[in-house]
C-alpha cells in the first residue's frame, strides 16, 4: 500500500498530500477485498494493486487533479505545445524563462557524470534505450531503470520550480 501511494505521490500535483493518497488507497483496498472473487483465478495481490492504482487515479481525476493519459489527451498536449512554438516562433525550450533554464541547468550539473552521459545519449543523441545500453555496455533494462531514477531525481531537484509554476 505504501509503495502504491508513494508512486502516486510522485506523479501527483504539488498540492496533494501523501497521507491523502495513502488513505484513498486504503479505501480502495477495502473495496477490492469486497469485490474479489477467488474463483476467477487471479491472485488477490494482483487484483488489489490494480484496483488501488485505478481508484487513486479516478479520485484524483474526479477532483480535477489528474488527467487521463489517453491518446486524445496526448494529442491535445502536443497540439498546444506546437501552437505555443508557432506563436513564439521558437522551440519550446527557448520559451522558458531565464529562471527555468537556470534551474534546469543547475539540476543537470548536480547529476553524476554517468547520469549526465545517459541523458545525453537518450536526449541529445536521440538514442533508444537499447542503443544507449550498447554504448554504455549494460542491458537495456538497466538503462531504463537508470533513466527512471534520473528523471525522479531531476523532478525532486526541480520540485520547487514546478510547484511555483516556473
């Protein structure tokens, strides 16, 4: 339960408290226990995990604190970014304020050299995880895990900026 609430907390807006997510998860655990049917062949843990995750997301969405990440939502975000780029006549990263650019630069500098290299391979050189893995001499699953860890670390470093609205 703690792990599910913690994962939801990492993706939740800044004004959502961990305890609220934990409590919501617990409510959905109780609901999952009531709805569980062992005759269907699923393990309770698997069933409950999906019900808790979905319940937390549904509750956040119903409060207007989370968006559905469907295809339409992705298209809308992409369209709005393209409109912003066209309106400003510049790529999105050039539209950032000097404060935002400085904060991102400072956060990247704080990363170890190995994490900086990984980000450079994935973003600056446009490599896939498998290509980066060959370059780094490790497995692609290791690259994926390192990438997730780096993104979470950057998010934590940039959280004050994100919560202030940049």
